[in-house]
C-alpha cells in the first residue's frame, strides 16, 4: 500500500523529525470522535481490518521516493531520510476495539504507539478508513433498528464517493447490521451475502413487461424478484403473480409505498402467492422506514442506497487522531489540548464498559469485575496479534453489543441525558497535572 | 480493473441477456443528473478519465468467475456465459463532455453505445466515478468563486469516504479550480501541486513552540508556513515573525478568523514581514469564505477539507444512467420514462452550447454556427480516441468554460430563472412520438 496516500504535511513532518534527530522518539496517538452527528446516540466502530492491513503493508516505492525528492519541500533533507523511507515499516503497537463495538464521544477507537515518523504518516489513511466505515456502520445500525427486524440491504455503490468507497460501504453496512449488499466485489472479498436481480433497463429491453418477467424467472427461479413499477405497479403485480411458481417476491421502487404495498400484498395473496415477499427501494432512509413500518406497510425488506453509502444526513463525523503521549530523551510527556471546542485528554487510554456506563481510564489501569476492557492489542511490535475476524463475526459482535446498551440509546433521535462516560480518578488526576504545566 | 465492482443485478441481467439471446443487441445509455443540489446553478463534469480507464481495462479474473459460478443466482446459466465473461471486453462507443465542462440538469455527461451486456455492467462504476468527482469539482468551483481569486487548497483526504476517495477528491477539486491538494498520491498520479507543512502534533513534539518553528524553518526555508494557533495565536505570530528570513506565511486553524487575521497581519507588518501570507483552515466552506472576504479579513489562501472532500452540504446529486435507445432484431426503439419525478428523454443526445443558452438535441443533428457541440468521441469500437488530457488542462478548460457562463450563474445561491436549456425540434418530435407508443 502506497505510503504516499497521506497528507503531504505528514511527510514533511517525518522529514523534519528525521532532521531534528527525533525520528526514534516515540509517541502515542489516539483516534476518536469528538462529537456524534445529529440524532446519533453512539457510533459503531468499523474499518479496523483495513487499518491493520494498511499498517502491516505500508511501503514507499522507489518511484514514490523519487517523486518526493523532486519536491521543493524536501530540498534540505539529507540522504539518510531517503534510506529511512526505503526501509520504512510500521514497527509499533496498536490497541483497538473490535469492529462492531458501539462507542461514545472521546472514547478511542484505537491507540497507536510508535516512533514519531511511523505514528505520523498513517494518520490520514487511518482517519479516512475508520472514519468512513464507522459512519456507514452507524447508519446501518439505525436503518436496521428502524426496520424493526425486517431485512435491510445496502444498494448504494453507484452513489458512493468513488467505486472503491462503495466496496467499503457494503462491508461496513453489513457489520452495522445489514443483511447484505449489492456490491459483488464486497461479497467476494469479505464473504458477505450479495443481492440483486434486475433493473428498469431489463424490463425496457423486452417488448413487454410480461416477457421480461418470464425471462427473469427462467433465470432466477425461486430467487426471482420482479421489479413491478416500470409501467404500472398494480398491473406489474398481477403479471408477476400470473406467472405462478415459487418466486422470492416483488420490488417497489416508486410511488406511495404504504398504499402500493397494501394493494400489492392483496394482489399477491388473492393469487395464492402468500409466500411472495415485498421489497421497497427508492431514496429510503431510517425516518422513512420508521414511518412505513408505523403505517403498517406490509414490506418485508428494504433496499437502501444513497443515504446509507454516503451517510447523507451526516457525511462526516470529525474523527481526529491526537497525540496523547510523547517520549524523548527528556523523558515522557503527556500531551493534551484544553481549548474550548477542541479539548483532548492526555495519556494512552482504555475504555471499561459496565452494564450502565463506561469509564474512560488510563491504559494501565486494572479493570474491575463486571466490566469489559474494550481496547485490545491488534499489532505488537509491527506484528499482528490474534486471528483475523470475519465480517460476519464483526456483525454478530455489533448486534450483541448494541443489544446490551441501555434501550433508550437505540432511539433514532438524540436521547437526553446521553450515555454516561465517566473519567477514572487516575485519568482525572493526570489531566489536572497536565493542565498545571505551562505549555 | 475488477468487473465485480458493480451491483449484482448488472451481472444477473448480463446472464439474463445472454440466456435470452440478447447479449449482442445494442443499447445506448446516457449518464446525467436530473436535478442540481440546493444552491447550485451548474455542475462541473469530472471523473471521465477514470471512467475511460475503467472501460478500457475492465476484466473478469478467473477467481471472480469462480465466485459468481458458486452463487445461486447463476445456477441456470449455461457454459457459454462463463466463456463470454472470460472474453469480456468493452467494445462500444463513448461520447463524453471534456472534464471541467459546466453542465445543467438533463444534459448527458456521457453517452455509451454497446452490446447490452457491455453497456449494463459498467453502470455502477461509471455513476460512482463520475458522480463523485463531479460533486467535488462543483464544490471546488463554488469555493474558488467565494474566495474571489484567493487560493483554495484541498485538504480533505482524512474525512473523505475512504482513502481512495481522498485521492479522487484531490483530483476533482483541482479540476474544479483549487490550487492543489494535500494528498501526495494525487500529486504524483495526476501531476497536481501538493501543499502542506506541519500539524499541531509537530508543535507539541518540541519542548517549545519557538523550537518547533525554528526546526520547521530549517527544513522548509522560504516554503515554511507556521501553524500559530497551538497555544496562543498572537504569540505564535510574534514568534514566527521573530525568526526573520523569508517564509511563506502563517496558518490560522481556530478562533475568530476575521479578528485574528487582522491582528496577525498587523504583527507581521510591524515586524517587516510584509511578504508573509496568511492561510486559514478549520471547517471552512464557501459561505464562511464569502463572509470572511466580505468582512475584509486579510487572508491570502484557504485550506478546505471535510466540506470539499465530502461535498457535505450535498453529498450526492442523484446521477443516473438511463437507456435511451435499444436495437434488436425487431429494429431500433427509443426508450424513455414519463413519470412525474423521474422522466427521461428518448434517443442519444448532443448538447449545443450557445453564449446564452444550451440546446439539447438528437445526437445526429448538425450544429449551427456560433455554438459548440459538447459531447465528443472518447472511445470508438473499444479503442480510445484522441490524446489523454492532463488534470491541469481540464482545470484550465473548467476555468475558461465557467467564465463564459452568464455571470449570474456564479452566485452561490440559486438563480431564478435557471440557465436556459431548450430541446431541439427533432428531440421534441421524437419525444412526442415515443409518448404516443403504448409501452
């Protein structure tokens, strides 16, 4: 993986650390979210596997080093730096929460301790990978909650922020609770169920809707989902039912979904197709799904695209990556910021989760019976620790962890008061000590 | 490039076309935007180079075919289909507008004519690539307009929807008018200027701000930009000025930017650093930049991250890819949809741009003196046509094309009436004919 996929200032800082003789000083950085986006009561951590893959494989290729050497910013850098880039490997330690873990503001998704250069260069990649997948996993959890147990499938690659983002969106949506994705590459790469049958263009490419339906059924048999709104939805439902034989169901992509789903259900039932299901798609989000379910729309599954793959009501959540410790020849310093909007707490941390609240503690604190330590080692000395978990296991972990949260947090709207996150006595004491030191 | 990076239904439809003996029938699809997002008066087309690269290189790898063969959806497919996937190449024709072209709703960014299978499978990738880059290029054009000629640099990879999206965001932002990007890989891949010096963690890693500044200046010399808000912005400005020597300037990342920029300007001027510039960053967008400029803030350059790389006020714009023609053994049919919200016009199109308005016409119409035909051949018979343009040329094209638009369209707010897009007589006639045919 290209080490150039980062902000230039990470590389100028790396050069600066090298030139200042600081490249082997170590630092601990923590990645966390300062505030939750509107209407969210927690976020679901995701993207850690891609973060780990990156750290284990990040390298500078020869042509990348040549590119940097030609930039004016690196004019004053000595030869040793270029050799350091050629040899560049991540040799540090990473602790992280398992993917699918619900988290709250200020709680680290990961902390990373490494020589300054190795800790600085990955910042941009880690934030983009974990930030985006956590956004989508969180959105998926909301959609699944709104659907009250009905299936939600991720259909958003076409509106994702690049095709590659679509691949990751499918993965993160599955971890957050979706049943699967339409992205076929996501299915293959991560062992995730894939869904999809036909679009309006399929219907349009046949002289009649009926012939299009017949051909689809010949191909897909019991897996067939007829898209019935190309011309007239109710007529489409009658045509689908007239073909008989087992089929999965029908898909509605436009119109008043409450009225149409009820009318279509009646047509299917009257034709004896009691097993046939109804799927709804078309600019859906958690609020519309909630409304459809509340109105008793007999919809069995939802396909969600744009709003899920772009988390469109909250397309970012300001994840940050902040230095909390720094060790040099002068000893260890704990670093923090105390400005009003952008404060950070010093020192490497652990999150202890109790049934009713979390405690944000210093990383070396012993945990008490009845709580769980959320951050676990995933890379030690540049080497991965433990086995790789599958997306299905992460999805299961998300489901179980979300179920254990206080029920009110599952609301689609902000709950007041928010979830309780206490600071441990040791962390409070460290914070006071650091505040007392002139910066 | 993996042909599996698409929605599963594109592949089930491809199998269906094959099984129905329709795989060699040809279709024309058009990619366009139905409506502009709020406050936009045009969009800037981008992402075409990646779309072309994809079409020229899309393939099914052996393990990808094996994956599909094992899916239940493909149980009834005959062996010939798998051979067709092994041999899969894009052999069709593509006409597209040059990157950087401003466009209006309903105007095709590209049209693509190919055998049904080859036209269907790329839909998802093309929409995601062109959709996203056009969003970001459009946002960049707004930021540049708001800044009134000051430099705007793209800093958003960390908040982009995956690191890969960050690479494309940097490219698209540059085409839309940004001066450059912080994404170093974008710089190398596309020959785009890269910017960046140091973050707060750089300052924090030294015992004092002054030492951090000295070390940075030793590295970067006249390119140095001091980040001065880590502890106290005005004190930071004084320290930067005290170091003397030529430096690029200072960066403000927090606080009241109007007051701070004026105070910092005074400090720099009082110290004789008249050449030193002021850059502002920190959750900026086009509205905040407009306000800063209107308030006379002496800011020389803006760095914009989250809002640009995610187009956060409009993280999608509903680009669609619709079949407009279909040729089978039964002859050529023109396809369209006439539903209220989702209507499409039939037939392959051309856009003729006059100084005051556009005419959306049929693709074979001759154009009149005084207008420009926007769609040009880029792939014919699967082979690229013409030379590859650079990102810098596309940026230049965007700038020149935007300058030619009626001035009122450059407002950051919706103008009324919107830009005039007429339909040609031939297109109107075709539309009426198609409306008259029972579907």
